[in-house]
C-alpha cells in the first residue's frame, strides 16, 4: 500500500498503471482500490471520492489510447 500525502492525479495513475492491482491511501480521500490498472467505484463512497475516481480512470483511459499524429 502506497500513501500519497496530497492528491496528485498523474502520480497516482502512474502507480496504478505500474502495479495493476492494489490499494493506495490518499489524504482527504481515503483508501482507493484498483484492479487491472483501473480504480474501482464503491457504492458507499462520497461524491468527492467518486469524482476523483472518475477523473483518475479518465486519465488512465487517455494514456492507454494511442495518440494519433497529425
């Protein structure tokens, strides 16, 4: 389990993509669980946590899609 003292989305996404599954703790958000490189939504999570998980999963998705050159 890794601890993040601040919410740094790019660092959190990098950690999740490297380790693929596990648990992290983020100050002010609490425990976030990820599986297969994506963060899992829980039914009991607060709106602030749900928004953060959605943002993190969107970043993961944006990084996994190949960039098209112009």
